[in-house]
C-alpha cells in the first residue's frame, strides 16, 4: 500500500539584511537593520541561532508579522 507523501517545504533561512530586503515588509517602509536586531533581542520576531549567527525563516517571520504585529506584510 502506497502512502501519500506530502511535499517537503524547504525553509528559506536568511540573515538580517536578507530579511529586510526579502519583500515581506511594505515597499519603502522596511524596518532598519537596527530595528530588526532590536526586535530579535526582545524576541518580537522568530529567529534561529546557529553558534553566534542569527538566521530568520522568511515564512515564519511573515506569518508572525501577519498575526502578531501591526506592520502589514506584502504578499
């Protein structure tokens, strides 16, 4: 009997610069890198630490912004 396989959703991890320019924030209203780092430190946006590096999953951040924050995401 074959079991249906669900497609594997690959997460796109990026750094703070990639997060800012990813297009999930409204055009010309992207938060500054300092603001994104502050939100990370205050745990206002989801992030992943690998050693001393910090990465963001674009899908997680977009979903979090849509549901928890007052900044409307694009797309």
